[in-house]
C-alpha cells in the first residue's frame, strides 16, 4: 500500500515504491530523460498515472534549469496594439509548450528595469515591448536580461535581436496622403515623450517637412490613449489644421469622438488619421484611415527569435524591420478648399 507524504501529496518516493525503482530513475523519466530503459520508463509512467502523481513544477524547474515560461514587459496592456502583440507571442509560444508571464509598467518608465529584472529571474527569456526607458538605461540593463528580444527598440549589445516597425516611413505615407487630398495645414498629435516610436514619427515628419516646405505641420502635445485625443479637440481647432495625424488609432478615435460632440464633420471639416490599424479602426464612424502594422506577427516573430536564443539555435526568422501599409478609409477626405473646388 502506498502512503502519501505528510502533506497528503503523492511524491516521487511513492512512485518509486510502486514501480520498484530508485528515486533518481523516477526523476529522470518524469523529466524526459530518454537514457532510461523503455520498459522501466513505461513502468514508472504507469505507476505515476495510477497514483495520479503530478510533478512539482518548482522542483522540476530547478532540476532542469528551465521554467518553460517566458516574460514580456509592456508599457500599457490596455492598449489593443500591445494586446495583439501579446496574443501573437502567447499563441506561438504555446505551440512549443511555453507559457507567458506578463508585466505592465503602466507607462512608468522607472518601473521597467525593475519589472524586467524580476520577470527574467522567473523565466527562461524575456521580450521587452516598446520600453520607455532611455537608451542609456536600455544599454545598461540589456546584457543582464539575455536571452532577450526587443520590440521597437534597438541596442548595441551583442546577441539581442530587435523587431522594429518603420514608424518614420509610415507617418510620412499618411502625410503624403493628406497632401494629395489638398491639405496644406497638418497637425501631429504626439505620443508619450519617452516613446521611441514617437521619436521615429517625429523624425519622419522632419523628413516630410524638408520635402514639402509649403506644408505647415503643427506639433501638439498628446499621449497614447482615447482620453488624450478627446482632450485635444480645443488645441486641434485652435491650430487651424485641416488634416490631423494622431499618434495611434486610440488617440484618433478619441479626437473623432470629441469633434463629433462639437458638431465638427469628419472628414468634411477635418480629416483624421491614426496609426497601427487596431481591430476597431475599420468599424469607427467614419472608418479610420491609418497605417497598418503587422501587430500579431510581431509577437509571433518575437517568439521565433527568443526560442532560437533559448535553444542556442540559429534563427530562421524573417527580417526584423516591418513596413506599415497605408489603409485609406473614410475619415480622410479632400481639404475644404479642394472639396469646394470639386463640388462647387
């Protein structure tokens, strides 16, 4: 008769007695060591099944030196963009038997390094998604987090792959679209000041302004959520721009909501554009013109890169730079003067 331990939990010792083998043999079988004789291994597994033995995950992790868990740190889990990246990462990792530990810094950059370190200690590898920390902070901490994959940041540290969206080109494509519609007064509702992707957008707009000196581009303070856009209505109306480039789709949606409350027609009076092409973007009224980013694919490829690092394999993942795709919908239209000329 098998006796349970003092805690009432069936342990390795119980399985060993049932199968007539040593504790070490049970441990090797449970950890997938294929050097054990197949007949003995089958006897151990049968005994474990009969006793309903469940390996201690902590003990197993210590024995194998791995947790079968990876971590991801995001700046704002409420943002659908980061949710989609997480979905892609989780689904891809699950196919290889890995779980995902999630840490949200709530846009507090000072928390990122702490969260990243804690997550890495509990996991086999880490994905840092759009970290808000400075370049100097990232360079300092990155080597200690290996294996590490970065999304929308780069580092000089060796052996750390980066998956980067070309936000600069994406925002230029949107601005070009608005100019083609006759808009010569544009405004950019900026994102969080410490957002690297916001910096890339600003660089893109500088290139755009150099190529279009006749176009006025006003920079407005903003953020990354719906409330930011909603609260920016006064600033947008005061600047006189007819074409608005919002930092992302959430900001654009908030702005359109606020403009609707003021009786401002989109796109009749003001054209509004977003960025990312989150799932809701095509269902707004009017449907949102935006730059589509392969968000879920970013998560999937982050796992491909991280898995290669964990297994010390050469990665066969595709290129690490992603080009946004302009999605023209009905929130952008001819500028007022152009519209008058067309319909006059």
